[in-house]
C-alpha cells in the first residue's frame, strides 16, 4: 500500500466527501450556484431519499432556491442538529433559519451524487431532478405545520432521600459485618482454631510404667520390662485383609480379630479414629519385623510387658494382667489403681499421606506418663518356693484334690508364704484352668473339724471353766439332739486330762467342756479369734466364712459346733486364730502388703494391722503346752508333724469341704501348728481336700517339712533339750 500523502485530499467532482475547511472564498463563489452542494451541516438535514430539505422545499420568497451552509443552520440550541435530523430538516424552516452563510465565512455545500442505474448497453440512464418542482399553485403559500410544544420532562424524585437511605443501609451492613468479625475473633476463635487443628492432629499413647511387686527382701515377684505395642490408623490402611494376614503370624492374633480391630470407627466427637491398639507387650524382635513390613497405617511404639520371673511362684497371690496392663486377678487386680499409674499422651500436628510426619513448629503437646507405685509384700520368695514345692510333691498322686498352706510370722502377722495347689503359670495365664488360679487359702471354705477344738479349750481356759490340770470322765460317745458323737480313740469312761483330750482329739471331751462354757460364750470367742468375717489380708474375693447364730442352733448344734462342724472357715482364718495363741493371746491381723514405694522412691509403710487381746498370756501359754501333747504323746494324732530338735504345738483336724453350703464328697485333713512351742516364731497351716481320702497322710508330713525348712531358713535356734513337757492322758 502506498504511503498516505501529507497534502489535503481533494474530492472529485460530484463526490459526497469533502471538507468545508479546505475550500476558500473563490471556491465558494464558484460553487454557489451549484444545487445540492453543502457542508457537514447540510448532512444534518439530509433525508433518507438522498436529497436535502432545501432541494424538496420551495423558498418562501417566490420559490427561489436557498442554499444552506454549515454555519447557516446553527443556532444557540446545542441539540438543534439532532432535532433537524429527527424532524427531516423542517424545524429549520420553522425556526427562521438563516439563508446565507455568515459574513467572512465560507462553507462547502455537500450533496449526494446521483446514482446511475445499470441498464442495457446504449440506454441513457435516467437523470435525477436537480431543480425543485414548481408548485401546482404559485399563489398558494407553503403550508405551515402547527408548532409542537416540547414534552415536559418527568419530575424526578428527591435524590437526597435515596442517598440518605442508601447511606444508612450501607452503614448498617458494615456494622453487622464488624460485629460478626469481633464475635468470631473474641468468642469463636478457640472453636474454629480447635476444629482446624483436630483434622491434623495425631495422638500417641504414652503408657505409664506399671509398678513392680517385690518380696519382703526386695526381690521382684512381678515387674514390667520394655516391649512394644503395635497400633493401627484405620484411615490410612489400604487393604485390611492383606494387612491382617501379614501381621497375624508375628502377633499371634487371628486374622479375623485383627481385621475387626482395623475397621474404621467414629470417636465421640464424630471424627474418625486414628489410633487402635492391635497388640500390647510385643517383644522387641517381633516389633522390628512388623516395622520391616512397612505396612500403611501400621505403627509401633514403646510399651511394656509384665514379667513374672518365677512363673508359678506365688502366682495365686500375684495374679496377672491383661495385654493392656490391667490387673485381672490377685494382687494385680486388688491394687491395680496403685500399680498402674496414669498414662500420658502426645498430641501433635502431622501431614497427610506421604507427609504423615510431625509438622515443624506445629501444634504439639505432651502429657508425661506418671509411673505407678510398687508394692513390697511380706512374702519371702525362697520360703514361698519351698512351700509350693513341698505341697505340690504331696499332692502329686491326687486327682481333683485341693490344698493350701499358710505361714505366718507370729509377732507381726506378716504372711511369709501362702501356697495353693493346683497352681498355674502367671507369666502365661491364658491356657490355665480358672479353678487353678484361685487362692485356696482365702477362698477354700471348709468345716475346719478338730482344729477348731483349740478355740473351744482356749475359751474355756479364759473363762475359768477348765484349768490345765482338769480331768473329766469321757464316755465313748455322747448324744446331742438326735445325733450321736463318738471318739475314734475310746476312753471307756475313764478320766482324761485336757492334754490327753487334745492328743487323741476326743469329740466327747470337747463337747463336755463346751457344755460348761455355753453357746453364747463359745460364739463370742469364735468372733474374737477372727472367724465369721474376712481377715482383710489384701487379696480380692476373700471368703468370710460363717458362724451359726445361737437362735439357729438345733439340738445337734451343741455337739457339732464345739468340734468344728457347722462352722465355715478358711485356712487363713484358722491360721490367724492359732497365731493369736502363739502370740501370747493377742490376735494380729494377717496381711500381705508391707509397704508401698512411690515413683519418687518414697517408701510408705502399710497401715498397721488390727490387733486385739483374745487370751491372757498365761492362758495362751497353758494352751500351747497342752497342744504339744498332739505331737509328743505316743499314738497321738499328730506325731507325724513333729519336727526333730524343736518343740511343736498344734492340732490335727478332719472336716468337710463346702461349696455353696453343700457338703462335697471326701474329707478335708488339716494340721495347724507353731514352733518353737516355748516361744513360737511361726505358725503353719496345711489343709488338704482329697476326694479319695488320705489327706492326713499328706497334711502332717507337709507341715513337718515346711516348718523344718522355715526354722532353719530363719536360723531359729532349736529348743533346749529335755525341755519338752511330759503328759499323762489317763491320770489315776
């Protein structure tokens, strides 16, 4: 394209384009006579037919043509050109337009070139008329249209009211927004902030170290060792069945159970659970294998596992815990709150997916775990082991049998050993029989039988009914109510000494003494010796036994109660009663807990045991001496319980086992004794329930072996030689 010239563009003749400013005076004069020529002003009066108003309208002065210039049609009204266009140029004629251009001003008259229609070759195109057509009547003036009044513009509303209303609404809106912002910042900030954090936080449990259980020398009987726990985040697990199948052989948990543990769950606040225990107390090597699998949503953290070094050592006392370190039986259950402590936890912000790691600088709060306190028992681990060993050896040939043994320190009431048979492995309690987990010494309710006679004779001594030198004629049998009570060693009506009655366990002699004592006083002394209620030793589920009230006595009760029938008691209760005789007539509550050790190492002694006086020291000493006849008199019932080198005082017994108040088949054989009899240090009670019989052959030798080991273990000096008393069974 050629460059545009800087010279003004010249319009060809007959063209509609042009500029009025480009034409000089000469041009205006030369064009003055040309019809239809005008400037841009003329275009305002241009009609759609291509002609100006002036071309189609005769002049008022005789019809002469008037020529319009660009300036001639302008007026003071700035909207006049537009009105002219809208009115077809007629408004100019009505408003008295100027016919000539202003003096000294030239204008270019612009017109529209006539169109030349295309026709057949040689035909002359029709020409457009360039002169106005003469009016039909020259004497008739041009018609004047009536002037139109411009429409009155509509009255607008007062804008000040609308502005005020808009201002008020705007200010009200801002006030509402401001109040809401203040409310959100001042009141709802914690809720909104917490809601956002909750979606990003993770919680890791910090188990509190469980306290240990020690024997009275500080040797551990049960304690916790470092282990691991395996947990799951259900929201991150991709394939639950496959994950459970991979973990099952390592954790020893069925696949179905693991699959159920990994199911998504909702918390109380409606959020999905991000932490579920799969296994507790996992050994460290197994936990490392779990980590090596790199399973999504599976984690491992530090934990602890309960360990019982002695396996079945004092298992019936200690009990065991669950995988969650909750005490389930024994002392673990009884003192669970003390041993468990308080778990801690760590709450922190973490990313999602592959970025599931703590966010640096994010929210993090750690509540340290508070370790549990430890227990120091009165149990001697070595003595407990030997006691269990002796009891287990004696019960080896028995089926369906139950045995219990208790060793009590006379002066303090501390239980040095408490064994049961059968027993179980407290380190692996799951496959054990629930019956084997019971502590027979506190749950084994029996009719004590003849061991109860020591209470009857002690009460009679204290009440002055008898003296150590009392002798009574003893028949072979006696009838109480509708029941006959007989002796296994008939006296045939001869006089017997009280030691002789004890030595041969005369039922008739005990009933005769009880008749002199009376039922009320007998029951009173039963209670003083601790029968009829739990000892409060410290084990859960201790049986209380039962005493028969006087108003429930029948005719035969006067014969059965004094010899230990119609009386329900536990081996521990009977052992505590004999400990009162050994302790110069003062009853001391038996107990298992010596002290507690806090997390800071502070030692707190256990509450002092309950004590009370039952017999005077003189009567207690006299009763002890009479009880020596059981192990020293030839042919007496307890000679197999004698301990070489030591004076032993005790009593044999034969009773029945009661379950829910019903007598069970078989007999309960027992021996309770103390040594050295001149100044007793320890009391041992052995009870054996043998459905097939033969319990006496187990109880007496078991007592002997246990007492012998106990005295040597604590280095108790033997009794002085020749100090044992001599007894006459049938004085003349």
